[in-house]
């Protein structure tokens, strides 16, 4: 094969011509004959046994040409890609195929190429880092949440429902005198004050007595589901039973029951330490994200649309896989319908996220090149071990699934990210 006429064009596209010689084409034609002969019937021969010359004599010498050209095309593209040194994105397109009298075949491929990236400032960036102080009230809130999770539920039969009680109710919703979908349940446990029902519903259950039935008038919020948004409805409610939590005492015995500590003071200190750690980690993550956002926004690149489209597809399919939808044969349009994703959501949320991810990848690749980042085998092995541990796999399983080249590239991207973030400064308040 011979590479000819590599031409870079506008909008990060390029075209190149690869020409295969007569011997390569002849071999491909014979391969097409061997592949197709079992399905060809020729009078006087058993099906699949007719010689190639006989078939070509009956149907013309070009009968296997198209299959042969199709067979050669991937090989021609890979050859042209290697020889040209182009770094392409997306699938190639064959814009022209020309076969000459001497049986040479010239393929013209059109491709999108990896964009040139101009780095802006990526080192020495600044961002705020706010770590909220852990107060006594924060510790008390955590303690009370733990007390609530460990509360003993007591049956109530001598008073009306109060906020904080759990009411076991039957309810049946009516819109304009007709039941509406999803508006009926029996034996439903509703914690009064949890705000888990439509605003105003729980307030009207307060004061009901066991066995009492009551009509509750509710107007759904304007941002509710379209069929009920802003609509006035009536719920017929019956209170079946009441329970209320009996919270454990806050003492050393409580600390022993719910933690590894012997005293309440030790347990409180542990809560404060864990809250401080989690808030510090959150602040570090926010700082890291803001620095990376700035670095991403500082690059300049003419990004091919195909890169954004591929990332959009990755986001959608990864999201769908979380719900068990892993069939790659399902089209994106079908996937969007199945998941209820509107065109507005695509434009306002998913596409911007895809664009940011593409630009982030471009940034990190450019930083790797600019800084000539190199990784050692020892550091890479440690990275793979930690990543595998985080997802509950082994290093070998991880490399086998993703491939070592992919994992090594991800490691170098992490090195580039760390370089950007580690060079950043906390903005003075």
C-alpha cells in the first residue's frame, strides 16, 4: 500500500489517499469469493462448489469487487493513519473509492483530527477554600440523629397526633371528584414533620385521633408533576395508629451501644473529628474542582463536534447502565426516551457536561506534553493497586478489563491534575 495526498483542512478535518496494489486487490477478491461462494448457486454445480472463474463468467468479473474493496478498506485506513501520523477522533468516512484498469484501488478517507490546544495559565491559579468550623450544635445534631435512629417506638393510644409522631394512615386522593393515579395507599407510615408529603398535608393530620377519618384539602405546588401542578385535591384520610420515638439517654451507656468508645465525651470528640475531616475533604474537593475549572476555561481549542457527541453518548450510556440498560444496540434516541431525557435537558445539562469533560481531557493531554510528564513503573503499580482497592478488584483484573495502556494514560492524567492543583494557591480572604 502507498499513502498519498495527506491534506489538512478547516475545522480540524483532514483527508488522505491510500492506494493498494493489484496483488493486494487480487488477494481480497479471492477472499471475497471464498467468503461468498457457499451462498451462490450455479447450474451444473453443487451449491458452494462453483469455481470462481465460472461465477465471474456468469455474473461478470466485477461480481466480487465491492466485497473485496470493503474488505481492504479497514486495512487501508490503518495503514494511512500510521504512515500519516495523524491523530484522529471519531469514525472515518470514505469519501471516494477509485479502481483503475490495472486493478489498483485508491481510497480517499475523510477524518476529524485531534485539535491543537493552546494552553492558558494552568499553574499558579487561585481559588477560595472555606472549611466550615464544626460547632457544638453540629455535634449535637449528629448525636440527636443517632439517638433517633436508635429510638424505641412506643404505641400511643391516649392522645391526638403530634409533630414527631409516626402516623399509620390510609389515604385516597380525589381530583374534581375522581381518583387520581398514585393518590391512594393503605397502612402508610408517615412521620409527621418530615415534610415528605405535599405541603400542608402533615399539618392537617396533627390533631387527629386514632380511628378518626378526615377530608384534607390540598393544593399541589406549581412545580409538581404536570397533571397535578397547581390543582386543588381532596384526600380522604383515616388514622389507624400512632407511634412516637423514645430517645435513649445521652450518657456513657449510649456511647458504648452505638460506638467503639466507652464514654460520651470520647464519642463526641470522635464525631467532631469525623465532621472536621469530611468538611475538610469537601473543601479540598471544591478547591480542586474550581482550580481545574479555571485551567479548563483558559485553554483554546477548535473542538470537533464528533468529540462532544462521543462524550455525550458516554455520559448517557454510563447513566443508563446504572439502571441496568447496557444494550449498546439501543440507539441514543431510544435511550433518551427510555430515561425520560428531554431535548432541553440535553442542551442545558448533558451537552455542557460533555463539553467540559472533553476540554478537561484536552487540557490534561496538553499539560502532559508541555511538562513532559513521565511515570515510573513503581508509581504506576501503586496507582493501579489503589484504584483496584477502591472498587473492590485486583490490579490484574483492572488492567485486564481496561487495558494497561488505558490505565497508564489515566495515571498520567492524574499526575497532570495533581501538578495543576498542587501549584495553585488559596485565595486570601
